[in-house]
C-alpha cells in the first residue's frame, strides 16, 4: 500500500505533528510511506507541481498531517489544496485521513475543512486523529495513535468511509431494504433507542431499524420511548445533583441504568421533527440531567439512524456531533435515508461492532474538551450542592486545573528570559525547536528498540 503523508507544517521535518507518523512507522503500522513537505516547499510547488502530482496519483492513502492554525490548516497546506484543484489532479476513489495537533481550540472546524475538500476531490474520507500537543509523550496518547491508524487500515480493508450528505445527497428519501438475519454468534449488546408511533403509516424508520438489527452481530435491545411512562419533563430542581436520584417516581433512573447504560453501544433512531429529534427524545435527554455533567456512558460508541433530509439540517448535525463529544462517545456514524441508506446502515453496523470489539475511542475535539472544562469549573464551584457530580469528577481525574502545573509556568518564564537575551536570541530558534522535539524523538527511538 502506498501512503502519502502531506506534511502541512511550515516546520517541515521539525514538525511536532509529524512525530506521530514517525511513531506509527516505528510501531510497524506505517512501514511504507512517502512524506511530502508541503508546508516548507509550497513556493517551489507553485512553480512546478509535477512531483507532487505524481505522488498524489500513486497513493492509495493520502494522510494530511499538520498543526491547527487559527481555526483552519496552515496557509501553505491551504494553497496546496488549491493547487490540486487548479491542476485537475484526479484523486477519485483514493482514501484519505488526517492527523493534527493543537490545544483542541476549534479543531473540529479544521477537520471539517479537510473532510469537505476530500469530498471535493473525490477522496474516500475515513476520519481524523485530533491530538493534544504532548499526547504522544504519554501511553494514552500513543495508544490512541495506534488505535486510530489501525481503524484507518480496517476501513480501507472493508471499503468503508464517511459519506458527505450535503454533497452526495439527492435530497430524496429512499426506503432501506430489509436483508436476511445475521446468523453469526451474537456477542456484545447494543441499546437501540428510538421514537416511533407503531400506528404511523411511515415505515422508513422501521425498515432502517430492521436492516440494522439484521446486519449486526450485537444483541439489540429495542427501546421505543413511546412505550415508557414518563411522568413529565425535567424540572431543573437539582434533586438528582445532590443524591443521584430523580424527583419523579416513574422508574426512569433504574430503567436508564439497567437497559441503556449497561449496553456496550447505543444507537439512536428518530424522524426529523421541527429541525430536531422531536420533543420525546428531548425529554429523554433532559431527564438525564446529571448525565450531561457526569457522562456515565463515556467510552461507549454511539450511532444514529435518521429518517429525514439530514443534509438540510446543519444545526442538528452539529448537535449530534457535540452530543457524542461531550458524552465522551465515539460517533461511529450516521445512517440516513438519503442517497444509499442500505450502504450507510451496513457501514454503521460494522463500525459499531469494530468499536465494541476493539474498545475503540478517539481523543475529544473542541466540543468535548471545551464542554468538559466548562462543566469542570462549574462542578468545582458548586461541589457543595452537586455532590454526586463532584464525586464523579474526582474519581475520573477531571479536576486538572492548568494553574496546578507550576513546573510548566516556571519553565516558560525561563524560556522567555533567554529569548530576551540579545546574545542568545539568534541561536535560540534552532535550539528551541530541537529541544521541543527531544522528548518525542526519545519515544520514537524507544519504540523502535522495543519492536526490534
């Protein structure tokens, strides 16, 4: 397999983001790849694009690797994408993915930018790894990098990728066909939560549910919200924040724990109503008031079956992504009855299974990281009232207040003092870059030795 790494960092070989690809090579997951230093060589490429064009055409997988600069990619990588389009390079049918490093500030907008451009170019976009700057220096970050690239390879092996509903949709609904029941040995569980009126003549959602259930080898527990006797919507009384129980006595707390939160994965299925999931789904969400703060299902994959024209609902798609991110859930996919629902449902079922069987998770993006920090500060201040949340946050180490990192603060003062020294100022840029890369190089070298 030919892998082309588009290194979008102006730092070239000294890019911190690029160290992740070197680590993957050291692990043996990415043994054969070519690196094109787009960030450093863009001026030359504007004059002569032949080499870059040939490498792009030869690639099976194009991997965009870059630091996040002000909501989007560095301008050099942006220009490179323009050049691909200007030169009419045919990349249709090839796979694409991306790796970024940042402090998770609006990393979701840059990932969407690359995803949208991949669809423009006819690429089969798989997904992205949004890593923090120093994730690679820790075992958790290393594991996430390995898991991500293994997921990329699995997608390529199975011919799956993310569909872009806006660009691919015909804005027409297509009823899913119901295939034969999966006879494989069923293992693992999926809670399939849906809102459906059994007397409705609209059978689109039911067909989607049936196809998913027949495709997957997970044991599906079908949960129709219409059948649960909700006593009412959330009152915002904070009773659950104190002792973890709801003021309503309709048994929703127990039902949620035993029938939904206990599953290995959760699938949500609904018809688009008033640009949302409908009031009953909103009641279900609201009644999990504390789960918005203490995410009891974090680490579990989620997926969506959507009946309606999702391509016209940008806000709803944002809510779906943010809902998963804040909850700490891997969004395995959204299957909609636009364009090719059968393919989308099958892909969602297969991806959910992969995530369950491999315990696959991805680092949070800005939605997840930012949301957690907001709730972290809120719970810390209100710990006297929100006792259950406070206990949960302490247990999971969420109180990672930046001001506690005194060593980092002192180190930055030292670096600032050195940079203000006129004698050292000319030498520092090179030495500083090398110093920043040293711990990453140590991780990569250690990995190579362990593999050997």
